[in-house]
């Protein structure tokens, strides 16, 4: 096939992950929510299709005292589907035709690397080649507050790690950056089938980027992380609740979190 034909084919496949049609119901005027279940419909009907809103509006006008009713979206309708195309690269070459073709259509890519997987870094995400065009728009404010520092630290670590391979003498500042990067790399490892709540992610990343894990032996990082989260849940559960409810780290929460991490550092064996 011609390159244009392949590009068109990929585009059509991804377009099928499209916006789903909204459906509408007619409810009483005093209904205060933006979406309603079918049980709240005054006539037990929902309206879908290309002319859904128009059909619902026409029906509303045909009711007695139409001013006593309103049209709202049917709960569970609408939304969108997300396509997740999986591309196998040849010898890790992301510049080949098919990978670049799909990359140009999608909103970013997660690049998984064999070498990282076999080195025990799992999920084996190459953070240098992985890109999101959505950026921070998909993140909560709390994650933005810690992810920016994490991204910069990991970028500096990758550059220094490549330089350190030459065996040159490194000053203390460079050694500290390498040490921080190695600890952050351990923090980003995640056991299979063990999802992590937002507040726990924030606490662990905050601890790592602010140096609270720098002195922990690398082979004990997993035990340190488990102990930290257990300690925070037992002794300072209000911090996690605040992050989960507010979706951000307030000044008060940050002060309390630093204090709690200092306490944990003294008790960690």
C-alpha cells in the first residue's frame, strides 16, 4: 500500500475510539442535578440519535405546562472511548515508518523497553522516549506539585548516568544527583497487580524528591516504601485524606507531611 493509504487506515481505526452520543431525558424543573437516570424521566423515555436534543425539546413543548419541566443528560450516556494502539518496534527503532505514523496520530506514547524489563525496572517505561501531548491537563493539582520535580530529577539522572559510565571522578554534587536518581528509579517500580492510590503516590514521590529516601540502601527501598505507607496510614491518616479530598497539597498539609516524614526517618531501621 502507498504510505498515504496506510496513514488513512490508521486514522480510521483510531477514529473509531470516538465520542459517544449523548442521550437525554425530561425531568421536573426542581431536579437540581446535571444528569438523571431513566427512573427520573417524567414519561419513562430517553432520547438518543443525531436529533436527540431536538426530539426531546419537541416532546417537552408538547407536554402540559412545559415550563415545569427541563431536559437533562441521561446518566451513563455520552463520554468517549480511548484507543490504545500497541506497536512492536524492530530492534527498538521508534523512527521506523509505522511507529512514527501512529505517534503522529495519537496524543502521545508509552515506550516500553526490553533492557529495562530485564534489569528489573517494571513497568519498563523509558521516561525519555515516552511523551504525553495532553501534559499536565490529565493530572490532579497534587500530582502536578510533585511530578515537575520528579521529571527534572530523572532527566538530570539520565544525563549523569550516561556520563558516569566513562568512569570519571565525580564531585559530591554529581554523586548526590546520581544517588537521588537511583532511589527515584526504585520508587517508580511497581509490583504487578498492586494499584496505588493517588494519596500514596503523592506521599512516596514527595518523600523521594525531597531527599527523605537518599540514605536508604537501594536493596531495601521496597521495604522502606511499605513501612512508610503503613506508618502514614497508622499515625498520620489525616494527611492522606486531605490529599485525596482536596486533590492538592495545601501549605498546611505540606508542613504536616514534612514533619511526618522527619518522624518516620528517625524510626526507620
